[in-house]
C-alpha cells in the first residue's frame, strides 16, 4: 500500500459526532466533533485528562459500552479499494470483520492486556485464525515473525510470554498485533504514556517508519502535545468534548491560535528546539455534566472577552487552520492580543490576576 497524499478522499471522516454518558448526571463527553484522516497521515489529538479523547476513539472503533450513547454524527470509512463503510451502522458480524482488518486500535495501557498465559506466537496466531482462516500454520508463523521484526523485536521472542517482556516490548507487541491484518487506519490512544521518555521516542520513531512503509493512517492520542509535534502531520486540540483548534503540526508549533493550545505548548517541555520558561495552566477542565453556555475555556483564559462567557464560539476555518475562539471572530473582536499572536499564554501579574473567572477550584469557574 502506498501513501496517497495526492488523494483528497479521507480514509476516515468523523462528522458532527456527539457522545453522552447517560449516567445519573448526563456527561456530555464529546460534542459535535469533525475530524478527518487522509491515507498515510498521522493526525494527533491532544488535550488534558477528561476532555473526551478516549471516548472519541472508542466511538470511532465502536467499542463504547453503555451508559455511553452516540447522540449525533457519522463516521465514514473509505477503503483504498473505494468501498465506503458507515461505521456507526455496522451490525455485529460486519463489525467483527471490519475491526482489526480495516481499523485497529492500541489503547491506553494496552500492554497490560496481553494474555499472560499465551505466548506471543499464539496471540498473533489467534488473530489470523479468526480473520484469515485460509492461512496455513507455516504462513501464520512466518507472518508473526515478520510482524515482530517490523516493530523491532527479534523472532526469538515469539515463544515468549508477557511477563518476560519489558513494558516497551509489550507495547511493541500490541502494535504488531494492531498491524497484523494491514489495516488502513490505526488508532493509538496514549500508547506510550506508561513508558520512559527514551522508549517513548523509540516507539514513536517506529510508528512513523511503519506508517511510511505500510501506508496506514494513524490517529495518535496523547495529553502530551510536545510528543505530537514530533510525529503528527496535523494536530487537533480537544477541550471539554470539542475540537477547539485543528491545523498542520508545523502551524500549531509556531503559530497556535487558541489560547488553550498556547497554554498546552507552554506547559510541556519541548523535546527539541529552544529552551523556554514553562508555565502551568491554572485551573482544570470543566465538569461535563453541567451545560456550558459560552466558551468552555473562558474561566481559565487570560484573554477571554465578554461574549466568551455566554455565546458559544463558532469554528472558524481559514485555509487548513480551524479555531473556535471569539478572539478570531470579527463579530466580537478586532483580533487576538499581541501576546497570543506570539504564542504566549500570558497571565498578567504573578498571582494570575489577569484571568477571568474563578480558576481556584476544579469546576466551579465554568458554572459561573
Ligand atoms: N463510563 C463512564 N461513565 C460516565 N462518565 C464517563 C465514563 N467514561 C468517561 N466518562 C467521562 O467522560 C469524559 C471524557 O472522558 P475520556 O476518558 O474520554 O477523556 P480523555 O480525554 O481520554 O482523558 P484521559 O487523558 O484521562 O485519558 C470525562 O468527563 C469522564 O469522566
Ligand atoms: Mg483517555
């Protein structure tokens, strides 16, 4: 499979997706999300804990369980063969053959989901037996060894068990399993969070190399924006269930538009590039059981303006850069302040007194 960067048809298109957890207090976990993945592209999804990243990933891969409920939207998969699949409409049987072979996943702490009493070989064979029943034992063996080598593990490990592998190796095995049936899309939800920084970098490089070699598109989820800057072609920033900014990674790095993106960039050390002072972002994401009247980020935003507090921001698209922020909407603002244009998340004064709203408690501010 080759990377088809010249083809504009996305391999995966999420349109207007909303997901609730229908618990005693309804959690509006994902709100009206639009996201596309082109063949061979790595799209990064970043945002703080609880902003809805995993819920979105589970919805796309049809792994949501009650009380989760998709309340609106569509997920469309278009294969290299031109076939189109309405992912949310798949029946159980269709879903079984779709998952792993066309979209596969490596999830948060996936490395702990390897079966402890089955060898790596048997776990890879299980996938082939279920999805490629015509394969002979020798073919399964050869393919399993090849997959391990693809992710940088010697074939001698085929007869190993999970407890004999390091965390990094286990995560690589999970990636090998996700690649087993040559899916066109792979969703990686915090695949390296539990690993040390050096191993994280190695695995990221491996994913990037495999993408170039095998041509799959990847949705790479993490709360660490600096990691995404290393690997992603495009980055979507999620806050309180919504995508608040989406742009090529190079633009997010040098010209972030949303104050939240600027805040995230300031909060993480860059793995490469200039050293700079780091500032934590004050406050926490809002309680998603409480309806949000205006911009969800306003209570934590040093640049919030009047309408931010009661009018929802529209997603404004200019070229391939989209942002949902009142500061870029000519109806409310003559443009973002200079500090934000320079990518700074600037809290005026030492005591954060420039911030609008209550940022001292977890979620009180957003209710104001
Ligand atoms: N089973 C559930 N029942 C009720 N609420 C849930 C459930 N799972 C998640 N939530 C809520 O949905 C929201 C989004 O959660 P989600 O796990 O998607 O966030 P996330 O961005 O992946 O966070 P993290 O970075 O911690 O993995 C959170 O407010 C969370 O508390
Ligand atoms: Mg998550």
